[in-house]
C-alpha cells in the first residue's frame, strides 16, 4: 500500500526539541522530493520544509529557518524533521507529503499527520 | 513576501456551480507557478485535487476542474454535492522547493 506514516509528535515545553519521522511505503521513496506541511489549530495549511529527491537540497519557510532541520534516510524510506527552540506558535499538526510533478511542483501523497503541542 | 489570496468563504446550492480563485497580493498567477488545489475536511489530511493548474489527480471526479482565469488560478466545482462541503486550499510553487499556501476557502453547500 502506498502510504506515509508520521510519528514523533507530542507535548513539549517552549524552548524544547522534538524529532518527527515519516516512514514511506509502496513507492520509490528515494526518487521523490519530500516535504513537511503544518496546520495550527483552526488555521490553514503552511509549507514548512522540503528535501529534494536528488542532490540533497533543503528548503525552509522563514518561520522555521535556523530552528528546524529536515533530513532523509533513503535506506530506511524515512523523512525526519528535527525541531529545536520550539515556540507556542509551532503548535500544529505536522503532515508529511511526497512531492510529484514534472518540476516537483505539487504534493501528491499525504500522511495523516502528527500533533505537536508546545506549551508549559 | 509572497501572499496567496483566496476567498475566506463561499456557498453553493446543491447541483450548482462554484468557482474558487487563487491570486497573488502582487502580480498574476500563471502556469509558471504550477498552481495546485487541495480539499480538506475537519480532522482529515488534505486530499490532492488539481495540479499544474488543470490536471485532475487520480480518482478525482470530473466535476472538479482547474484553470487560469485572468490573473488568478481557479477551481470550479460543477454540480456541487453535499460532501463537497470542505476547506479548499491552493498552493503556488515558487520554485526551488518552496511553496506558498493560500489561506483557504471554506465552502458551504446549502
């Protein structure tokens, strides 16, 4: 079955760290760019970070640049998001998404998400 | 800073047609931004509807169509059904692995 499964969410205090993981199955993970998209409670979707399918390029939204690090382990079909210096405004459901398209331009497959709550 | 604009809310009658739009606070949306559209119901992950402005994702009913109308991307639902009541998001690809989401449109079918 083609799917993405996120894990690693939970409750963390402001200033703390958390590492999210996304395990892919049913498709050639290493060939696809991957991304993290989040959604704060009652708010819209926000692109957070992406990792190219080849070349190892990484990209970040300004809101997380310098605090979050995206990485991938193609041998384990896994995408990670290391989140440091967490703030209350980082509270959200974090979705993992596979990127497709001729120019790797849209989100083709989504996980169910994992909830991150930043609160004291 | 790139801001993508969408109508906050819209309503359509069952069986009716509605067009949601996706614009830029400054400039025009073109196919060069590879606009894509996503549907989301509460508590669920987004579902991909349209990519590259007008290509339906696998399994998406043909009552959903995408286009460029003037200086905006557009999502048209023809023959709206009750289960089309959802939030709809457009996304523009700025290139280089960077995307910007619109704020979403809450569609009511009544």
